[in-house]
C-alpha cells in the first residue's frame, strides 16, 4: 500500500513538493505537464524566497530579482515595487545560487513562449513576492484582492493559456472560443485562484501571525491588534514592522479572524464552480482533462474551507494537509461522479 500511495501522490504532485492541490498531474496531457511544472517551480521558488527561513529583506529581493532577470531576459534588475529603488545587489548569495534562480526564470520564459504566451503573468507573480518580502499589512479588502490579482490569479491565467485561452489581445488565439464565453472562463478562473489564496490565508493563520504577517486587512482588525513600522534588533533586517496585541485577542476574536478569511475564500470558490463545465464544452482537445484537473483543485480548496469553518480554531494551531486517503477517495470515488456531471447535457 505504501508503494501505491507514493505512486499515487507522485502522479498527483508532479511538482516534486507536497501541495494540497494537483500540480501537473497525470490528468493533464503529457505535452503540457513540463510547462506547468516550470511555472510551479518559478512560483514555489519565489514564494520560498519571499517568506521562508531567516533571510534578510535584501537577500529575498536579490533572489527575486534574479528570477525576474531570467524570466524577462533582462540583465537589469526591475523595480521591486512602485516607487521603490531598483533591487539590491546579490550580496548574501553565491554566484551559483543567483545563476540557478536566473535559470529557473529562463526555463519558465521558454515554456511560456513555446505556448504563445509572454512573461507578463509570471512577472505579476514576482511582484506579489516582492510585496511579501517587505510585507506591510493590507489596509482594506480591496487591497487584499489586488494582492490576489498578482499572487494567485496569474497561475490560473497561465494554465488556461497553455490550453490556448490567452488573456492578451496581442497573443495568438488558436482556440476559437466566443469572446463572451472566454471572459466567463477568465472570471471563473480568477475567482477560483483568489478563493484558494484566501483559504490558504486562513489555514496558514498560525504561521503568518507568528511571522508578523497578518493577512486580515487592518479595516477588520480587532481593537487589540496594532502595527508598528519600527522593528528592533536583528529583526529589522528581516521584516518592516511588528504586529502587537496578538496575545490579548479573545478566543472569539481569533475564531472570527479565521472565519472571515475562509468565508470570503469559500465564496470566491463558489463563483468559479462552472469553470470545469465551460472548459469541457469549449476547449478542444483536452478540455475534459483540464476540467477534471480544475475540479480536483476546487474540491481540495472546498474541503479545506469546510474543515476550517467547522473548526476555525484549527487555523491558529496548524495547517491542514489533505491525506493520501482523501486523495485516493477523490480519485477513485469523486472523480467518476464529476466526470458524469460534466458530460451531462445542459437541459437534463
């Protein structure tokens, strides 16, 4: 059974790193999987550079600048944020590490180009990671959604682009899909990606609060929470400020924070529920395979959201990791049900 589990997980997570959602799984055509893995590697590396470990802000930005150089095929370091100076030099990184980051960016760019896509959505991802590297709290919910526009939505747009659904009018359009339907699919994809981001905020609440990275916007903060832009000692090299007052939060306030993030995420996921059916009916060939991949992503996000809403206190203790048993049951039991639903006529 252990060998079966390992094979199952490998088929589900081709990115080589555990995720709760499919990453270039065997559901996708073999010709597309390398491109998806290259974008996953870009996003995974950028995300780790932005907020994992004990790197300084300058180290994080230098690593992200190297990814950007490779992705944009530029020897110059692009601005890390509007109004901020151009990126720092590579101090703190070896030449080998910088070269590896640039190579990841170049490989992603090559895969995008091979599918008729430019690097714009990938560069949007890096913009979100730049924000993460020098994090300051979101002021309002529109600010959170603007962040999702960079951090999550590009992944969905790129995946659709690999199947010929291109967002830019300048891009070639090998799939003859009605413009209105294409817009509906983009809206649904954006909703799913934003929803997954918000649900992820909810399930990572314990980590983010411990790292002084509150993802609930300040407009919804309980009175006990405050933010100071002053950070004393060595922490000043690793973050822009300090979150104060977490210990003073009541149990109900903690639960309300988790619910707020997860409910908004769940609502966003619901707005995208028709995407698999649209893909099945309008993308040829391989629309069914893409639809089933998106269906499993949706089911994973909705499963985590439901568990957190049943027990929002969990968000303050640990992240949810979907088990191999969940994966097995989803593939063996749920996937045939979804297949049947997708293939039913509209007027059933």
